C-alpha cells in the first residue's frame, strides 16, 4: 500500500514537552485518525509534518518523494487546518476568502461561499462579522469551508469534530467520504480527535498517541483484532489476572483488556471475550499506557 | 486596496525597500521646505509614520517566520519561497529599516535640539506621546524603541506655545484619525492582535 | 443494499453476504463491476476500510477479482459450483436444525415431518 506521508525518527522539542521520536505512515486514499488524550502531542505532530513548526530531528517524506515541505508546491497539495489560531481573530469571512485566494492557487471562492452557506456560518461576501464574534463551532465551520474549497490531495485537520453539534459532525463525516470518493484512492485525510466515537465510521487507519509517543497504529480492523475485551466473574479474573493488560473489577462482574494471543487461555478459564471497537480499544490502550507510565 | 496591501505584505518584501527608499530620498526635500513650519512638521511625521509602519511590517514578518502570534498558522500553511530565501529577505529588511529609521530619528532629534524650534517641536512631542500610547495599546516593542530613541534627543528640548496652534491641532487630528483608519481598515490584516 | 447499524453481524459481513447473494442469484452478472469501494462507503455512510474488507472477502471466495486501477469485477460463475456451494449451505442449516432438535429430544422422523409441514405452510 502506498503511503502519502512517511515519518522516520521525528522529534520536536519544546521547553516542557517533547514529541517523539516517532515513526509512522499515513496510507494513501484513506482516512486516518490520530487519537490521544489532551496534551498527547497530536497538534505538535500535525504542525510538524505540515511545516507549521520545524522538526528538531527526523525526516518526513511527502507523496512518496518530497523530503522538504517548502519544496515547490507541496504545501499547495496539503489542506491544513489548525484547531486554534488559524486566522487572526479580526478577520471576517471575506478576509479569509481574500487570504486563501492570495495564498493558494487551488482555492475556489465560489465553492467557499457555497460551503459557508451550506454550513450556515456566513452569507456570500460577509465583511462585518469577525471571527472574534463567532462561536467556536462557527469558527470551525468557517475553517472547514475554507479548506474544502481548495483542491488538495491531503487534508490535515486538527480536531475538526470538536465543538460541532451532532448534525454538523454528521455532515463533516459525509464531506470526508465525498472527498475520499472524489479522489478515488488519490486523496487522503488525516485528522486528530480525542473523541473517536463520532468519527469511527470515517476512520480507516488509526494512530494512537500517549505522552509524545505513538503507542499503536494500523488499519482499524487489524488493529482491533490484535486485542480482546474480556468479561467474567471475580473468581475467573483472579485466575487470569496475569494475562490482562487492563482490568476493571466490580462486585457483580469484571471487565478487562488483553492481547488477542491470550484469547484461548482466557476462554478456557471461563471468561467471555470479544473483539473491541475502535472506541473501546482507544480507551483501554490509553489507560494501559497511563498505567505503564505511573 | 486591502488585497494590494495584503499581497505586498505576503509576497513582496520589496515594499519595505520602497518605503525605506522613499523616506531616505524625500527627507532632505522636507528640510528644504523651511524650518519650524507646520508643513515641515507634517512631512516629518509622515516619514516617522512610514518608518514605524515599515518596522511593524518587519516585525510581523519576523513573527510569522518564527511562528508566533495569532494567525501565523495560516501564513505558515501556505506555500512559500524556501526558508533560507525568507531569512535572507528578513536580514535585508532589518538592515534597511533599522538604518533608515535610526538615522532618520537621530537626525530629526538633533535638528530639533539645535534649532530649538517651537511649534514643530511641540507637534513632534505630541506625536511621540501618541506613539507611546499606541505602544501601550499594541504592545509593540519596536514602537517603544522609536519612542525611546526619539525621546532621548528631545530631553534637552523646551517646547513652548507658538502662533501655529490651530494648524497644529488640525494636523494632529488628521494624523490620529488617519492612524485609526489605517489600523481599522488596512493595518488589521497584518498588525499584531491585541 | 440494506445495512443494520446495530446488528451483531459485522457490517462488512452484511455487505459481503448481500453482494454474494446478488452474484449467486445472477443479479450481478459476470464482467460487471462492483460499486467503487469509496463510493459504496459514502452511500452506506461507513468507513472505506469496511467496504474494502467486504470486497476482499468476496475476492477470497473467488466471486470477484480485483482489477488494478479499475475496481472489482464479478467473475463468471460456475453453475455446478454454485449448486455445490448452495448444497453445502443447506447441509449446514440442516445440521444446525438437527443439533437443536436433539437438545429437546426430537427424532429425525419428527424433524422430517416438521419440514414437510413447513413446506406446505410456505
């Protein structure tokens, strides 16, 4: 499978936080979710690969051949949207249109205003309402309208689903699928989220992060099959404790999380096991990472 | 107009070159107009404004390159010339703007000191006060730098009231309004956020 | 296509089963292309990887073939083989029914009678 981004030994050092070294790939033609708790380094990772900040160490290869994001039209091909501070707060939807028009060749103003209208954020040519006066949700809508109005091959969206109402989030998922279909295997999405439940049915590949490191990554189906959710009586759990990565003990029943290799052993001991969904997997893996850390 | 300024700011650092050249060439002409006249004072302030604007423009570019300040993310997500190229432009900008401004302010201050001129000097002091307020408002270190350098040269200067009161007030009014308009309409695209 | 979002059967299985049905019943004929994986994902409001997995399952069963850059094409179906496959399905279902019958002490004769009754009712 082709990768649109390959990162090797990527490090970004800040005074109080260090990302990496991380290695990962983003498969071409799919939607990849970057999952992690707040402060796990999702934004730093996205900013580093999009050339918003320079990496301290490591190498990123774009579209299979380019190693410098400033080279030629690489940034033209990437549609990046930050979670915060993308545009100055004094800008209006009109300013955003002007800026994008000047900044990118592949920006379609007509499409931008249509999307603004569709998302209910602004009427054509809005020059009065500044971003400062907009709600968080509307700011995200505006940013999404701006990025979907461009011709891109890779979308990198930081927290696109947070602060959106359920209806708009559903619309966003629809927009994702439309983008992927348009590309027919040539267009890729990378987005970060700390709430995967609403985005699970647009996630093909997942990268899980904890405290500046990638703890797990892979195609969702394969990823989920690497682990099992375990449920059983207290007595059973006493026996299988050593096979479990994470456990939750209650009076009437116990839950746990283990590697898929342990499946037979767990079943033999009397526990029931099933394959987790991405949401469950994320929670348990992050809990496991936290446990290891403390 | 806004598009033009935006484009010039984003894509053509040449504007700095033009602003600097403009100030350097026209300054001597201003001194030829005559000494201690309101016209001369206005001319000086135009050049001072140009100098400060250029400094702010430069500061904004530095902020963008360093990746600081609100809205920088958008600029940095855009295709640019290579980083090295950008840095070179910045060094050129810095050299040009600093040289022009410092020389300009130094010369201006010296002239006032030597000539002990009334109305123009008072107007100039007012303008510096205004710049100081602007600095407090926008917290722009470069504006403060301008104020400090100019203020130093003004220390030995005793302003007194002259016959050109009405003219002075009119000129100051026009300048303040002009500056406000500038920040509101054009400048806001690249002036640092409050 | 019908999709149950909260069913116990995984969505990719539901898709694979329905497409298989369409192929075996001749609704989808040999040489026809399946909808593109990303197009189907969009229509069904599911992730691309899910439709892909469904198609891969059909591939593994030899019902369709992946054509580089074009998608998935329906293979010519061997009628004798289809019959064979169907027969195996019937066998499996009957075996299940017999197992269930045993648990409540039904004899084979009784099961046969039940089948006759059910056939008439249908």
